[in-house]
C-alpha cells in the first residue's frame, strides 16, 4: 500500500498509476446478499440452475455489486495521512465492459487523474479499473470522485 503524507505529497502523484489491490473472490453469498439489499433478484444473479443454461454459463455479479467493491479495493492501494475526512462525491464515465461470473477473482488498479481545490477541501478524481483474473477486458472502469479534507 502506498501511503501519502498529506495532500501536497498526493498532488505530486497526479498522472501516475498508484498500484493494485489484493485479489477478491466474488461469491454467490455476496451476490445473493446484494440482491436482497437492492431488490434486484434477476435470475442471472440468483438462480444458479437457470443461469448455468444462460449466456454466461453461471450466475454473474450485479454491475453495481462490482462497483460497490471499489472503495474496499482502493483502500488497499493507497491512503493519505493527515486527513480529517474523505467523502464520496460521485462518479464519472462508469462502464461494465465484461461480466463477473460467480467465484471470479477481482482486483482494482488505481490511477490518480486529478486533485484540485473544491468542495470544502480537495476534489480527487481517480480512474479505477476492476480486472477479473485471467480475462483481458476489465469488469468495471470508473472515475471515482472524492472530496478530501485536511
């Protein structure tokens, strides 16, 4: 994990790739729990028998489940010491280019796109690419926007 000593040091990393998270396995239990919380019980997510006959050969994670893993994965890549808080501000350019079959292993790569004053602190934009092990096409690509307050 990369540890930045404050906003000034983080600013020097704009335009660089910060690294990768650990691998995380997406289980059927996670998919089922996400379906329960969101009310999205589509068969491609929660019916293993039917999904085995479907276009993906198994159940797949919800796209928004994949997106919801981004904070956990990103926190494994870097942190900024000396902050009072960091909050989500939004997302830009969200895409789900390929599915995440059950039991896939995912990791996130993080590139620091920009860091500018705004929102009562500094607005950070990071491009996060969620990769599936053994697959060429990413499962999720998003520019995450946060506000960091020192």
